[in-house]
């Protein structure tokens, strides 16, 4: 009887562990809350809020590890006078990777954004659409170097009200990250460089040309389980007067992002 009892206990214990492992492996809905502050908001190189910074609040839903998800972001300025520039971004996305076992492994993220400027009436064209394809190659170069490419195609709302009277077009961003392991930091120190090329976006108001370069320094900290903080310092140089007319060509700004994932 004792042997039978012990055998039954062992069988139930193993079964329970197996079930627990299966439950743990079962995909779940991923939720990430992100609060970001930036001392300047440079949207594809453009000073969206002029001399003011911005607050961005984001809800990111990852649908059970399928690669499908959706982000909802609210954007607003830190100063007054930008009611017409407040907006919600609704962005469904699909992300994944190709060529897993190759040096040219490719991570991709394809999204379509609907930008709603809720401070504007419909007569002033309060919506904009943007499609983004972002790719990175983490194993291509090695040594902590990660090349990236981001293609934006934006279709601004058509109206006579600036900046919502711009023409549709492309912006191509070429990025190179260099991740350095630092003993004193829990996450790598990231050095980033970016150059942006405008191809038709803005019509006659902006040249089709290389428009800006940006250099960055950032890292991350785990504050507690699921809670992280990512500070960064960035410097942008505008190479074309049409990018930010009447503004400085050299801009130094900071960005701090706090995320909670559960």
C-alpha cells in the first residue's frame, strides 16, 4: 500500500509539473505601458513643438506572441499653444524575423498608423496616415554593431492649414547602433548614428535630399520586475534649411522613457 501510495504521489507530482510547464509556456496577451518625456520632439527631423518638449503615453498590446499587436499613443507638448498639434496615434503592427540561422538574419516591423489630431475640426483635415517598415540586422556585422533601415510613407490630410497641407511622400532613415558592454551598467551603452533622406514628403516646401543627421547615447535600467527606465542624450544637425525654417541647425535634446510590462 505504501509503495502504491508513493507511486501515485510521484505520478501526480510529475503530472502537475508538466501541466504547470505547459501553462507557463502558453502564450499570453502582452501589455506594455510607456511614458516618455523628450525635451524636444524631432519627428523625422522636424521640430514638431518648436522650442517645447513633449509627453508621449503609449499602450502596447502584443497578441499572444503571434507577432501581431497594436499601439495607441497620445502626444502633447510641454508648453501651451499646441492644441492643434495634440494627437492620438493608432498603429496596428506585425513583427517577426527571417533567416534565423544566417548572418543576415532580418528583424522586421511593419505598421500602419492613423494619426488623429483631435484638436482640429474635420474641416481642417484632422487625420494623417503613415506606413512604416523598420528592419534591423543584429548578426550581420558583429562586434556590437547593428545596422537598421526605416522607411516612412506619409499621407498628410489635405487642407489649406499648415502643417496639414503637406504632400505625401517618403522619408528613408539609415541607422547604425553600436552596443558597448560596460561593467558598471546593467544594460549595454548604445551609441547610435542616423541620417535621414526626404523623398517627396512636403512637396515644394522640402527638398528631396539628405536632411539631417542624429547621434545618440542611451542605456537602460531594470528598476523592478517588468519596470524599466531608458535615458538618452541626442544631437541633431540639420543639413537643409527647409527642414526647420528659421530654427537652429544644431539641436541637443534628452529623452527618458519608463516602461512597465506585464
